[in-house]
C-alpha cells in the first residue's frame, strides 16, 4: 500500500473492535477515516459487508472482521513502513 492509498474502516458505532483497529493503524503510521454503517447502510450493502469492523483500501475489502496487528503488518503496514 502506498502513502496515497485511501484507507477506510467501515464499522458499526457499537463495534468494540473498531478502536483497536484504529490503534493498530496509528501504530503503523497509516492514515485512515472511519465510516459508520448507521450513516452509510447503502455502502455496506454495496460492498457486501456483514461484520464489523471492515478495512477497505482503495475501494477494495482487505479485511472483513478484526485483523491481528501481524496480519495488518503483512497486508498493509509493510509498504507504509517503507515510505
């Protein structure tokens, strides 16, 4: 993932894992935004999301459900760390 990637956490407002995912992304130095199901139900349906949280990078679902920090590093963090 390059530094210009659009990273979005899609979650429900009651998701208990979303703050942890935000913490992981901050640790990896990855900028992101958060979009809530309650505000964007059509987007959740369009992407076929059924769990929370979800990580979307450049419009593609990278993780459905909560990834571990190691999974994030392997998938999105290594490129960001190199930048």
